[in-house]
């Protein structure tokens, strides 16, 4: 099948194969096929990504946890490692995708100004120069034994805290580097 052919061929071998299959003699048609192959390679890479985000540096993670540690119950699982830009297909739509492609690998400053607490999750509200598919961009700090990280999206009670900054790198999960 074409998919198995694509999985086993390099980008250039695939271009050559397409050229041979269609006996391409016209450069304009060849350019369109190359664009199509580039799209397939990009899609193949992207389909393996679960989410895109801004991943905190170790120093920033430590700083963040030092500011919010008193809010975390002892039996909760700690995350405090990233801000999600887009999850699943939302990672590759519109402004979120454009931001990711233009900034992948770049360091971004994030401003923390609120903490949100529910019975299943604790998160901090984040603002900065980024695009996120989340209505309320945040970093999940911790979840209860019954909670999941997605529960941070449903926190309703937010409290202002003394603002501070952290920084992270625009990347994807899983990481392929």
C-alpha cells in the first residue's frame, strides 16, 4: 500500500518513486508532487505528536513549585512542567499551529498571576506572548489521586497571587530530538 511505501521510503526516494510512477516530465507537475510529498512528511511527523506546549526549564519548574508548594496536598501527583498550546488536532490549527511552527525550540517567558484549585486539580494561570487553544491558559501543578491533568481545564475558582515569571521552551510531546 502507499502508506507502507511511505513508511519505508525516505522523502527523496518517495519523490523519485512518484516521478517514475507518473512518468513526470513537466517541472510544474513535479513541483506539485514535491509539495505533496513535503506535506506527507510533515503530516507523518505531526501525527505522532500528542500535544504541543511550552516546557519549563528545570530552574523555572523549581521556582514555580517553591511559590505554590503550600497549596499542594501531600498525596497529590505533581506535574508543574508545561503549558499546553494545543492537544491532538488542536495543536495543528490556525494561530496555535503558526505559533508552534515559528517558535519551536525558542525560549518563551511566562507570567504567573493566579492559582486555581479544585477537588481534582491545582493549576496556575499563565499569560505571555504565545497562542494556546485553551480558553484559560495554565500550567497544571498537581492532581488528586482521582484527578487527571485535563481536570485543570475545569477549575472555576481562581485566586490572584503575587505575579512572577518563569520560562520554557516551545516543543512537542513526545519529543523527537
